[in-house]
C-alpha cells in the first residue's frame, strides 16, 4: 500500500485564515477532494490511489471527525491491518458497546459488541479490533466466497508488516461467546476451507468461487517438470483432466518483488514460454483475470469449457 496522503482539516485551515468558501473553490477545481465533512486531501494524490487505499483514507478521515474513541471493525479494521477483502465500496464499520441494535451515524455502520473479552489494539494511530476478531467478523458477516480471502491471508506470515501467521486453532478459539450459532457455522466453514497455499487475494477468491460453483477441488501450487527440469508451480491443477489453472493478477507483471529484476515484457515472455512447456506435456491451461472474477459466472464458464469436472453428488458416489 502506498503512503497515505496528508489529511487537510477544515478546522485547522480556518485557524490559518483559509475560509470554507476557498476550500469549496479548490474542490471544484479538482485541487482538493472532500473525503468527508471537514476533511480533504490533495486531488492529484487522491486520484492516484487504488480504491482500497482511498477506503483506508476514509477510515482515517472518520477518526479525525469523531470526538469519542472509536473502535473500527470488519472491513475498516481489515484495511488498517492491510488484510485484503473483496469489493470496492464498503461502508465504514465500527463497534458500539451499547446494546441498542447498532446504528448508522455520520456515514459509519456501528455494530454492538459486549465489552467483556473484547480485544482492540492501537494501530497507525487508530483503534481497531485485533487480527483474530477482524477476520472472524468478516467470516461471520460476509458471503463465503468473500470470507475465504481474509482467512487465507492471515494463515500466512505478513512479512511486509512483520506479523506472524495465525493458525486455524487460534481463529476457532476466538469464536466462543462472541457469535450466534449461525455465525459460528459460517466461520467454521470458511476456516476449514482456508488454505495458506493460496498466493494472493485473487487466488483465494477464485478457489472459493470454484467451490461455490460445484467444481472438483484442485491441487494448489502443483509442481510441473519436463526433460529440461522444473517448469514451475501452477496455481491450480486438476489431475483427472490434466488441466492447469492460472490466475493472472497484474502484480506478477508490475511489482518489483514478483519481477525479480526483469522488465514487464520479459516477465510476459517468460510466462508464455512456461505455458508452452506445460501444454507440451499434454496439459490444458486455462487462465483468468480479475475482470473474469467480477463478472457473474465468467470463471465458471471458463473452467467448464476447459473440461474441469463438477463434484459428484453424494448419492452418485
């Protein structure tokens, strides 16, 4: 994630002689962007941010406008922990300790949580739910195909932030006393399905969509060799039909840690050569990108066309 832009607060600028009218004029010109009432950021910097980075800025902006301490939760806490989630237009989420059914105020959805046993931490100057609670809340209150993404993520060490991997046992231990029976079932389903071998949010989301569409479970990170040696590891592999599946996130072609000193064009050529070697062994290859995951049924159609089989019903086994 890029460094977040400096927040420009109305209350501070008024003290320095800049009027609300002048701030509004700068917004109309595009020099500033109003994130929420009383909070602005540089327009050029804002437009250069990814949608999830803009969301993270909105969390900080909300914290600046609240007088009382606020514990951010769910997608908002995940953005602070840099835990990936699916979707681009989530509301802000925070906890309330008052059991009045929760409420929405000032653009923030508030959810009741009893104070007993509630763990919150201060991170980047904000109060957020702990990593375990954040992931469990997402597993409890988002669809299965989305919930798998954050659970997969925390099962691996976060080297960029120097955070250790969580275990499934740690996650399941956090359920007791905090969720209804229905929410617990949703959490257990996501945790049991989760797999740290998924290399990215896109790979996790793809795998969950496969499960929801009824396809046979693929082998993850399947090793392929030919007479010249190691070809590589495919994201997915279905041995029964000899089909390799590859999720093509843009990261592998632009991010330094994936390029390993290569140019983008070199990475593309090497990936094509790798695919040719996989096909030369008699395997099929099916590839998809984020746009395929976001279009309803598109991944399902691609897998079916490649010959990937559906799971058999219990009665047919």
